[in-house]
C-alpha cells in the first residue's frame, strides 16, 4: 500500500498479528467477562446503563467487522476509527489547541498522561470516532467543539482485571 508520500506503508506482520490478537481478546473480554465488568463499573451509572450497553454493543460489532478484514485493510482501519487503545489527536476549535487522548479500560486510566476511560464522558464521545469527525466534548469545564485530527492504535499491553 502507498502512503501519501509515495512510500510503501506496511506494518510488521508480527505486530499486526499481535494487534489482531489484542482485538480478539477485547471481543472475548466483552463476551465472557462483561457481567463482571458491568457489575464493577457500570452499575454506578444509573440511567446511563442503557447508553453504555449500546456503546459496548456497537463496539463489539465494530471489532467483529474489523477482524473479518484482510491484514492491509485492518492496518488502515486502525487509523480510521477510535478503539480501546487508540490515541486520538483532537483540535479544540475555539482556540485551535491540539491535545491527544488515549481511550482505555477504566482499570488503565492515567489522567496525567491523558489516558481516559471509555466510560468517561470524553471517552464515550471519542470511542468509534473517525478522523475529521466533529465532536462536542462534555467535561467538568463545559462543552467544547473538537475535530478529530488523527488516530493511531497504540495499546499493545495486556488486560487488567476489573
């Protein structure tokens, strides 16, 4: 495959296989451990439970679709949609400030490094977003319009138990 600069762009097959396995493990996690995860994290969300269930269902469907793709298409998709483990660069439209967030499981959050839970308001708004999407981020400081600039799948670690 060619990049914008005419240089062949590929991903190391062992890294791609590891990434594919990681995505499979995410799907298995939500299929086999969702009730434990749900009890640990979602039960405290009250009326938002249904919204979180819908997000997780959409996420699982997205993973299934991605995993059905050939390696080259999967590699391109990792830059085209925000997954758990994706780093997302956004542009705040009001002040043109750029910031990156990594969307992770609640057990892997690290606010000092902008690693945010997919259950958080910002995480929910960024999960499954694509480059050039315009998103309104709701946070304690208010609502801010951002544009998704760039996505890269960065999470190569293991799973943490809830």
